[in-house]
């Protein structure tokens, strides 16, 4: 029995020695290397590069503003046929609508919305600082000044978003005071930051306009609060040549046939997709008369 005990002790000591002398498993080493490479790749994927911007010279910004203002002045009148998608808890109704828009420079609008079967949903006119809105099943129109859209109640949000979308389509931008603008240039865009004027209205939102460097078309306009957060966003897409009624030859005016306006606070959005736009054809001035309502 003593020899058996001696043999077991001797073999256990030899096994321990062999374990210490045995090199690490190659598969284990490869696994450690792969895990390290994975961590490096993961860290590189989660690192988002911050786009670099730099100030634009006053000469460059002046030329951009001149181009944008000239484009806006080229559209004296406009007629458009569109499909509208309204969505969100802040909207009076969430549905698809057919619509028409009439515009006469500088500040006359008429927008009508129809069901897909042609029934009138609403008729809105804005002229010289006053508006009137007629809604189906309501015997009297809602009338007020452009500084008081609260009278519209639950219809206020879709009307305001539609107006803001059309203003961006027309290029009606607040680029009057060049000295108050902060202009930055990125890889493909210019960014115009237009501060609010607390002297006239303390609650006025500032605006941020993103302009394509190559085409100088407005890609996006944001109304921004004092914390730098976007309250309302208007985005444009699908720029096309439109028919110019003042010219015999093909027109050279490009306008966006897709415009989306979204209110991030009241959770509502209006998306306009135009089927046809005609500019600079004479319009009957009576279509903008509030008395016609």
C-alpha cells in the first residue's frame, strides 16, 4: 500500500509540473486578439465626427441673399394643385386632402382643401394682414387679423403649418438685415441664423435656414427657441422647372414640388406634394376679397 501512495503522490507532482510548463492554447490566444479587434471597431463605429463649419465673408453672404431675394421677386403670382397629408394629435383632422393655392405678391393667399370626392373641407384667404376661414358645416366664417390666429381654435395648427410651408416654397425669407445674420459654411450647405427681435416681440422665435451650396435652394428652415431647440421645421424636396405664364419660352424658375412642415411641440405635420404649379399668370383680384366670404 505504501508504494501505491508513493506512486500517486509522484504522478500528481509530475502532472502539476507539466501543466505549468505547457504553453497557452493557441485557440485561446486567437480569441483574445479577435475580441480586442472587435472592441476597437466598435469604438470607431460609435464615434460620430462633428461636421466642421466656418464663417462666411460678408461679400459671399450678400451675394447669396441677393440671389434668393431676386428669385422670390420673380414670382408675382402662383397657382398650384397639391395633395396634402395631415397628421398628428395637434391637428383638427388627420387625413389626405386635395388642395389648391392661389398667391399674389406680396401677401395675398387663398388655400382650399377638398375631399377626394371633391367636397369642400375649408376655404382660407389671407389678404393685407387679415384672414377669413370658412369650414364645412359652419354657417359663418372665422375672421381675424394675422397677429391673432388663436381665433381658429383647433384649425390654427394646420392653417399655420400650411402657410409656413408655402412661404418657404415661394422663398419668402426674413433676409432683410444683413448685419444681424450669422452665416456658416459646411461641406455642402450654408447656414443662416436669424435672431429674434425681443424689442418687437419677446416670444418671437429665431430662425435657422439651411441652403444648398451648389443650387442655393433652401433645403430646410427651422424656427428655434431660446434653448436652441427646433420648434417647427420646414423641409423642401423635388425641385422642378415650373411653367411661367409671363414668358413664351420655357420658364427658368425652379420651385420645390414637395414641402413638409412639422411642429415638434404640438405634434402635428402637414406634407404638401404638388402635382402642378404655374407662376406669373394674371389672377382675378376678387378671389382675395374677404367680403366674398
